């Protein structure tokens, strides 16, 4: 079978995450938030582009990490990649964690 376009809805390594993933995909299929032409639009090609989009979601002040990850999905950054970017931004001092589970731009 030859496929030209494929949409990967979610990727998970743990079976415990499957039930939530299936529910989210079913909800998306029932009431799509993406337009048909966006489904096959390329995801950001460069690390810097995703980094900029992630930093653009930060408000002035603190934000809870889970809220930030949800906002990252809204700007088409997969959760796994968003977590990698957050770790890098924390390591290089762009972000800090004033209390567990909360982030702020320095």
C-alpha cells in the first residue's frame, strides 16, 4: 500500500496513556478543531521555529507546566517535543521553575 499523506494523532510509549489518547482522537474526529487543509500541513521543520512558538505561549509571570503543554499542542508542538524544549530551556537558563510544576521566563 502506498500512502502519500498520513496523520499521526498521538504517540505514546506507555499502555496506560492509550485510553486517554483514544478518547482525545475520538473527540477530535467528532468535532474537528483543525480544518481539512491543516491536517496535512507540515509541522514546523526547524527546532528554532518550535522553540519560538513555545516561548510565544508564555504569559507574563508563572504558568503551570500542564497548561503550557496544552498550549504547545494548540500551536502544533507535540508534547514529547515540548517536554524536550522545556528541559533545554531550563538547562540554559531561559526558564526557571520557581516551584514544582510551574515555569516562568527569566
